[in-house]
């Protein structure tokens, strides 16, 4: 299971906006990598190479929109998913991530990827205090439906996702307690609400190890290797040091 991150920047200015001292796309690339996304694709025009310079040394790949000048959000998303699949064979989902959502934590990325492991066909959307946010995990198969989204009328990413859902792509929201999924760069990092964490694991898991012990009485002896009484080995083997 491989999940890419597709970071959408409408312009070089949005790609290079300050995010607590870092260019926003560089910060997002670090969060995506730390959370387990692979590969990481930043979709943005870059006429003077400033975006590429900001990403230097990260694991991100810069993909300019093609064909130009079709830089509508739906074209950006489709371009990012296509480039991700070219870079890494076997990508089966992508995190669609507007660059303005700078404060998303790596834990959210990890939780979405884990949840995708149990629900491969659904779009997954993180929420904070009941409000849906970003990034949205979009499986590759539903992403093919992007070709049917009209590009003559520019739609924002949220409208594109809503159109996919209206077209029958399964979708569900997961409460993850990360304020970064709903608070964008207009909110300073220091002013974010407290991180709450998910009220329950994004992926329910029941450990099986140790389960048989629960059926034993508390005073039952623990199983283990049989031990000879001290000195017995020496008595049986005079050459064995005590």
C-alpha cells in the first residue's frame, strides 16, 4: 500500500508563503514525509525556479501543470496523481493537499494512510471538532473520475471533491483532533487551538498476543523453560563449572 501526497499551489506566491519561518511547500513536504506519504509531488508553476529552490534537499518532486495554461485545480490534481504514479509504481491513493493548509501534523497523515489500509475504495477526510478539513485521501481508482469533471468552469478543490462524492465515490470523515486540518495560513501557528488527537484510533486494532493468559487464574504458575535445581548440572557433569 503506497499513498502519495499531492500538494497544490495555485501560484509561486502560494507555494512560497511563509509558514512559521519556512516556505509552506517545504514545511508540507516535511510533514508528508514524516507521516509516511510517498512520493511527494508539489504542483505549481515556477517561472524563475524559486519553488524548486525552496524544495531543494527535500524528498518532494516539483511538477508544473501540463498542458499550459490549464492550471485549474482539477487539472492540478490530475497532474499530481499522474506524476506520483510515474515516480513510484503501485501508488494506490493520494493525499490531495492545498498548500494553504500548512499546519497539518504528520500524525494526521499517518492516521489517514492507516485508515486507507482498511478502506481502500473510499475518499477519507480528516475532521477537527466535527468540521471536515484537509488533506483528503483520494484512492487512485476514483481519481480516474477527475477526467469527467468539467474544466471549462474552474472549481475549487472542495467543489471537485463534492462532485466526485455526488457522482458515487464513497466518502467518509474521520475525527482526528488536529486543528491544522481546518485552520489554514490565515491563522498564525501560535494561535491554533490545542491539538486534541483522535477520540479513538483511526484504525481499530485488537492485539491477540497474551490473550490465552486472560483465561488463567491469577495465582496460576507462569509457563516457562524447565530449570534444573541449582547444582544438579554440576553433579551430573563434573567438568561443568558451578
